[in-house]
């Protein structure tokens, strides 16, 4: 049985809300929601050590607004019902909970008065405190002011009792005279053992303490680092972990060396007390924004929370992969964890990237050179918004002009422009924010301030230059204003939608790539009064009028970005807190486009070529490839019995196939897909019928051969991939080759067709196989030469394999005849035929191969050598080497010798045997080879 609490309680500016608690009774395979929805954010879950139906939950509650669903909750029936057993007030939630595993009647809990809003946060107040229960959480006694504990204002408290010494309790307390405290009498009296700032800095973000389950003098405190004390909390030593900013720790109750640590890089496991840890290789990156580069194929880039910027290839870059077999590399492009990234259209090696504190870098990936080009390079750390000359948000916009690739824009509370790579910046707007003084004061407190740039408020959060007119620029602020200029920044108009609520963050402005004067605005407000409503507006008249377009999106699934398809006007995609939505009617109605996407915050999205690329906050990058089917959907398609969609043109060397989509209203009895060349000749044909049995999975490695795929024929949407290759060579059962799969030559660039026939209904669509745009000095004649030689090789392998088939067929017939007679002449001649045929067979094929690795023991023969030459010829997108022709001619000549020997055996030795068989009134052995 497993319980999971949702939501976050380390109240950073990128905090995510939850919806209570979930439970699994099958080890995590399936989950059921079991309540506490309105608590939103769960700090701790504790389970009775012998009764898994008795469970306690520490609930922080709503981040940005008062609510009563806070404190400690208890269930005695596995979460079917809950009771609130500890509650202070509507502004105070629970931060921690520790249960004695030896006596679960005893437990300690901390309450925390705190909030987070768009412009700041607070940690501490009259509500914070420490509590103890001795009756399984039914009643609680406050021990906040017990002897030895801080007497002033209290903030966040981490608490843990020692399983090795039941009366020993640890507390890490945020207070003016806070620190690490220890009680050896069950919380009655306390001693401050350590007051180091490194254990309680940024207290709201950390303040976690853990007791070793076996040694009462060993305990752990978490902050930026992971620290351990072996002397009862007096001194602490750091433990090296894979990543900083440590938030959670689990220690196995029966083995203190086995632990799991959670930090801003993910999770890691140790089996030796923290001496070494497992790697953090799970796709859990939190991206604030996503962009695609001007490379072809494009790359995907974003800034990772508490890490570097990151760029990865979409596809087609395996030649520079750090791991053989695929595009598994990643590189940073300057900036840091928090910002936008912009890529130059003039030189894709040039990147501009942001970081908190107003940092803005120019990075050249060709030579690794980085330069800081901050608009106002005065470090603002620790200062309030009201004190800054230029206010720059944690995630500030950096975008290129769509009409002039030399022009780059960024924002403080003003819009700035450079056309000389940041050597100078020109201010092209006044302050375009609300700049309400009540939102620009110190963040944090009343005990510990926290001003990292997340809290810098009244800033420009979105900039969207027009695709059609370089003088038109849209701007949105984090405090709720939308502005537009139509004269390059000389004048600005406030065009904020009239129904926009105060302090809605204008998260994204999308200037329509299709229609001048049209734009889409996405706003979020979940950190203002817990307003989770989706805010999306559309204008078609430069912001003079707006329509809110959220029909179909749930009322609590707020939207961070909307993008318009650059190919189909009015086709929209929305990035929400939980998923992706699509609209085919310019926002009149939305529907989910979740597919296999997990429930996750989609922070941003972009349409690139035929792909939809998203950045998520917690599950890295995702790509929905080949959206052409979405662009072609309409009422006519939906009403069709059969519809074949127009395929996206594949590019050789980048796309290893052409993907074909088709729709069937009902499953047909038979279905055929044919791929034709430019002259209409069928290259490949694939058929499925209702009587087909499911194909058994192959047990061999892919490079040892391949099967013939069957197109799906189920009702609804179907997809099939043609690998752009002609049919393979003639094959025989049991063949084992080394490094030579059964595939034909790759089709050359040009025009092709796909033809679908379903129960007599036929539809055809054309497509073009294109060249990899990165190829240099390669002509169509070169690729035609490659194709021609590959086709010759395939046909020659077919001849070799057909010879093996013929030989085995003849030998089987000979054995049959020898079994029917004892005639000595027939026996002698039959054995002669078989022996001579076996000699030829063994020269054409390695007959001793029985397993895939046998070719390493028994040398490969002519058919395998020829088939392997195909891989050499097709290894590059160019004309075959002269030596490839030479080897082909050499092997072909050797094969010809064997084929002549085979024909001689058939014409002479087999003819003699057939004469003897006729004399004995036995059927002669037939062969397709001529006998003269």
C-alpha cells in the first residue's frame, strides 16, 4: 500500500499546486484519489507501523489565500474518511510530522504560518509552532515555548524524533535565535546544539531534519547541502551529493547506510551512508520555456530549474552523439536555470540566454565564447523591486524580431532593443507595468528575506514582435498590463482586456504568424487569491477589442501559453497546468490533446516544422511529431468511411521512413497499402486481412534481418511507416548473416505515391523524398549510382540465395528417390549429385551457421559478403567508392563461378541420375534450371 501527497510546500515562485492525496493498493500500478482536495499541498504523510489504514497527513493548504483545510488530518480507514485533528487558523498550515515507530501514539508536528504570492512570500508569524500528541494524534499539546526553545517569532520548523532513543527529539527552527535544538525528555526541555546559518539560511525553502534510526547521536539537516552530525547535533559535516538544494531524505529503518535523497536535481540513492550515490538520469527537468533553433533538423532548448540551459537534438544529429546509436547529447548555451533562450537566424551557433539578476549572455557554440551583455549590469541580489533602477524578472523575455534578424528585444520594466549583439541597448518604451507600490516591497520575512529575482515584480514578462510589420510589438507585464506599439516603440497603447482581473500575469503573448493585427494573450493568476481560472484572450484589431476564448478548458486548469499554427490559421495549441489543448476554430472550443502525455505542467510550447514541441515543468521536453494529420482534419474527413491523409515529405538521412496516416470508419475485411515510384510502378505492397494472425515477435537482432510489416486495419485512426526502401533479397529459412539485414536499396529523392485500398475503396496521395539539407557536393546522379549498385547487389544476393534454395530442394528430392530404391547405380549417382551440390552450397553460404554469433567462428561466404557490401555502399549519402565496385565485381565473379558449377551439375550429373530413375520407373527430379 502506497500513499502519495500532491503539491509543493517549499514555496518558491515556481510552486505547483496539488489536489490532496492518492493511494495505491497494488504497489503503484493503479491509483485512486482519496480526498483532502482543498488542502492542495501535502507536507508529510505518516503511516502507523503495523496498521496501514491508520494514516496522518500534514497539510500546508493553499499557497496564496486563506483556507481552513490546513493542519494535521487523520484517517483510520485508509483514507475513506478524514478528520482534522490539529488546526490553528486559516493562514497556518502544517510543515512537518514525525511519528515514533516504537510507540506510534507519540508524535510531533510543526505548524507554519506562510504564504506565497506572485510578488513575494512570507515565512513565520503567530501561527507557527511545535506540537506533541501522545494519543495517536487525537489531541495535541503545544510545546513551542517549552524551556530552551526560542521565545521570539517562529517561522518554519523541521522536527524528528529518534527511533534509537524514544525521548530524544530534534528540531530545526527558523527564528532570530534559531538553529538545531535537542530534547532528551520528550520535548519538555530543549538545548540549542548548533546555530550555524548554513543550516537555516533560506529557511522557507529547506528546514528539514532527520534522525538516524539506529544511532541516537547521528542526525541529518538539509539545506543547500546535505549535512550529518555524529555528536548529537553539535557539529555537522557536509555529504557530497549529485546536486545541491536538498529537500528530503529517507533512511531505511533497518539499515542506516541505505538512503534516498531528494534535491533540485532529482533523486539519488546510496547504499553506503552517502559515500556514493546513484546517478540522476530520470527525465525530470523543469523547463520554464521552450524554443527551437534555426538548425535543420532543429534542436530543442530551454532553461532547467536549478541547472543549466540545455539544448538537445530533435532528430538527425546522431553523428555528434556522445553515445553511439542515437542523439543522446546535451549542451548548454549560456544563461542559467531561469531564462529565455533566443537563437540567431543568421548564425544558428549564436545563442542569447537569460539568468536571474538580469544576466543576459551571448554564446557562440562554434568556439565556446561567452559574453555578458546585461541591459543594466548592476547585481540586484537581495534588493526589493522598489529599490532597483531596472527591474528584471526571474524569467524575462529575450526574443528576436521576425522581420529583421539583427534585432533582439528584451525587457525590464521597459522594452530594450539591440542591433549590435548587445554592445549597446536602446530603450524603446517607458515603464509599461502597473508598478503598484504594495507589490514592490521586500519579499520574505518577517524573519528571513528572500529576494533572488523570482520576487522582482512589476516587470515585462512577455514580448511578441509581429511577423508582418517590424514596427508592431506586443508586450505583457507580470502585473497585468498588455501594451502595443505600431511605430517601433515611439508610442505605446495600453490595450489590456477590459475583463482582465488585477495582477493576472501576462505569461505569453502570441502575435499571429498568419494575420496582421491578431494576437493571443495567456494569463495566470493562481498565486493571487488562489485563482486557477484559465485566462486566454484573442484580438483581431490590434487590441482594440478582446474575446476571452476558454470554452472546453476546465475552470481550474490555467493556461500558460497559446500558439497559433503557422500553416493553418486559427488552429491553436494551449499549454496548461495539466496538459495540452487544441482548437480547430480559433479558440471557440478547445479539447485535450493529451494522448500519452502524463499529467504535467506544460510551461510552454512551440510549433516547429510539422512537430509540436513542449517544455514541461517536471518531465523535460516532449515532441508530438508529424502534426500534418491534425492540420488536415475537417468535417469532411470526420464523415468519411475511408480517408488517406497527405503524408509529410521525408528527408533522407534525417527521417528513416515516411509516416502514412489513414482513417477507417469501420475495420475493412482487407486493406492494402502500396508505395509507387514517380512512373506509377509499385515498389512495395503491404496487405492485411481479417484472417491474418498476429505476427510473432522476432527473436533476432535488427541487423540480422527484418520482416514484412502488416498495416493496421482497425476502425479509427491508423498509422503505417514505409522505410523508403525497395524489397529485400530472396531469402530462405534459417539464414544467418553477419552485419547484413534483408533490405533493399533506399529510394532516391523524387516524387512518390502511396495508394490505400480498403474493401475496394482506393485513395492515393503523393509525397516527395527530399535530400538532407546539410549534404554538401552530393548530386542526384551520385545517389542514382548508389541506388543502381545497391540494386545490383540485392539482385545478386537473391541469385545466391535462390541457388541455395534450389540446391536444398534438389538434395531433398534426391534423398526421396534414394529412399525408394536399392539400385546400386542410383544410390551411387544420387550420392554423387548430393556431394557435388553440397560443395557448391558451402561456397555460396556458410552451412555450419546455427546461431547469430556463429559467423565469428565459421567464416562467412559469398551471399553474406555480398549482402554486407550493401551496408558499405549505403553507408553514406554519396556515390559508391571505386573499391566498392571492385569488390562487387570480385564477389560477383566468384558467385558466377559457383552458379556455372551448379548448372553443370544439373545438366550433367543430375541428368544422368534422372536417366537412371526413368529406367527404374521412378519420377525424375525436376528443376527450373535448363538441362541440355
